[in-house]
C-alpha cells in the first residue's frame, strides 16, 4: 500500500543558517518540527521535542549530524532521531526535499 504524503514548502534553502535550527509549525500549528541545514549542506527535519524532558531541539547546538538538547545536553541524531548512548529514546524524523531553492517537508496525510 502506497503512503500518501503532503508536500509542504517550509523554507528557502539559501535562507537557512548553517548548523542552526529553525522551528516550523505545520498544519494548524499542532505539529512542531525542527529543521537543520548541516555543514555538509544536507537538510534534516525532526520532531522539535527532546524525548527526555521535552527540550526544544531547534534551539540546540548542532555538531555534525547531531543536535544537543539545550536543557540537558542529550545528543539526538538528525538522521534517525535516536538519542545517543548512554541515553535512550527517539524523536520522529521527517523526509525533506529541496527543489530549486525551496525546502519541502513530506508529511503523512
């Protein structure tokens, strides 16, 4: 069965700062996502709440493909959403497409 996705434009690629997060509200504001432009130019999108205590990940420090939660320094992978050991937990990740200069989130319908 094919998964149906909404393709939502959320940013301009050249306006995203490198290694800093941006908070994006999708839909009617119910879904909050953190978007990151990594040093290698890849765009990653993850749930904007740390699995530990709900820290706002878009405000965290980015190093490589990891974001450090600003509350308790948990390291979360922007690729698979998993907390790095010894911590455990996971946040949802979202597919991203870049076309021309537009950054799109692919969200399940």
